[in-house]
């Protein structure tokens, strides 16, 4: 019996770049990824901020002379996954997150680090593309705002 699931019917879109681990490479990652997201009709924010932070971290902290970093974006169903792979597996994010990763933590729905084949590591973030309701109401079309409880 053949099952038909929505995940299998949704197109999988992907985009990959290999760039120099320099400030220019990080800037190009943000600019080119923004254009790709625009062509897919995916909301630009907060994705471009996350891309900028992860790319900047790869250029600043994951840099090994003569080695590049890779940016991979893909959309499956309603999730955008951003992956930045560099060649400094010995420099994993720690509990003392820098300002950039604190921003990623605040903007992304999920994020983490995956070790790859030595000497690689991938820092990834996922953004849910379906908006979450700001307030949940019960009852009819109107609702009472949720104010501070006294």
C-alpha cells in the first residue's frame, strides 16, 4: 500500500555555497543567501540575521588558513535549516556563548553543533516558517488580552 504524506509531496529546496573564511566571505554568504531566500519566497528575517552570525563566526573563529567554510540552506516542509561548516572542530561553542550565538539562540527555534569528519564541525539552526499565534484565546472571535495577574 502506498502512503501519501504531506512531507513527501513538499518540494525540498536547497542551496550550498563554499566561501573563503574571511569577513568578505561571511558578507557574501549573507547577501547571496538573502537572494536565494527571496527567490524561494521564504521570509528574510530572522533567517538573514542567523546566516550572518553563523557565517561571521565561521570566518572569525573557525578560520584555518587556506580552508573555506560552507553554507547550506534547505527547506523541508515548513522548516528552514541553516548549516555552516568550518574546519575547526577543536573550537566548539561552549556554555559561555558569545553575543552572536546568543542572538542565534534567541532567533532560531532550534540550533546545535554536529561534529563532522575531522577537522570539520557544523553549526546549524532551524527556523519554523509557519507563524506561531501570538495569543491564544478561547471562545468566539474576540478575546480578552492576557494582562499581568495581580
